[in-house]
C-alpha cells in the first residue's frame, strides 16, 4: 500500500517531534503493509520554520538518506494551506507538489468556507495543477454542503479521506460524512494523515476494509495502490469514478 499523506518528517510541524518518533511511525506503517510513504508536512500553517522551502528541501534530502530498520520508499510533497496566490506558489516551487509533479495536497479551513474557492481552484487547474482536497469529511462546510464537494470534484479536484475517519476515531459525524462521500464516488484516496506513533498512526488496512464494505474491494484497494501510484508518477487516474450529486 501507499500512504500518500503523512506528517512523519520530524520536527517540522505538529507531526513527528523527533527522529525517534518518525522512525517508530515508519515501523508501524511497514507492519501495516505500507511500502511507500508520502512526506507531506504542513506549509503556510503550523510550521516551525517560517515556511522556508529551501530548508524543507534539505530536510527531505536528509530524511530520505536516513538509514532505517525496515525498507520504505519516500515521496516528497506538502499539505498546502489555501491562500490567494496559490497558483503562483505552485508554479514557483516543486517542493509543494507530490514528487514534483502536477498534483498537490490542499488544506482548507475546518470550520468556515473559503470565499471564491471555485474561482481560485479554476485558476490553479488552468495552470496545470490538480488539487487533492485533504480530509474534507473533517471540514464542517463539506459536511453541511456536500454539493460543494461534488462541484469541486466535477471541476477536476481529487479527494482524500482519512483512514481513521472511516474507523470512527474522529467521531460519528465525521465517519458518516466519509462513508457518504464514498457512496457518492467522491473519494479517490485513503491516507493516514499520521501525526504520531500513539493515536494518529500511519495505518491504512482498517480504513480500506471499511471502505470496501461501501464501494467494493477493487475501488477500496485502488485508493491505496494504483491511484496514489498514478499521482506519484504524474499520470491520469484509472477510470473507476463517476461522481453522483448528493440529494
């Protein structure tokens, strides 16, 4: 499996606090059957190093070369917090994009809508970049207005939900939304969004099993295998999704 969204890169944001904790998280992922990890630290929110992208690049280089107890592949990326100059920033920095390609993780506020979001994403996609919306099931605006999520997906955005959301670890409202988005074929990726080695761990298998109960094994497994692989290789996604508008 591929876990494309994690906060394992140590001492950068609110994720792994040390190299020891990051190593422990990698071991948890390996035991769960994960073979590739996306390092996607926060940018423009919750960073400890003033969003210094040059420093981030050097941190990536250092960590990827770090010898580990278990074999693991790493892919660079970031979880980019929404801002008005997003298109220009993506054009200027490959560090913000998954493996330097055209896909990137976009984080939106959890409690309120972003004015002009459709126009902003249209500008971003016109520039050749594809947003992957991070954990919309945990965003109140999408739980209350799933039609907005449908509109963004039909525009070309992708959706990543959190494995723990499917397990109910973020509460029943979040779990209900995650399952509903699955039923509507609005979800393309399952990732752990792991932050530590205790509660928010890099584990996918349980979430995939729960998703399979809703969409079947082919789609559920694709969300942690062929879809993230296509994103890493900057390719198009398999033709498995036809989103349905919410009633």
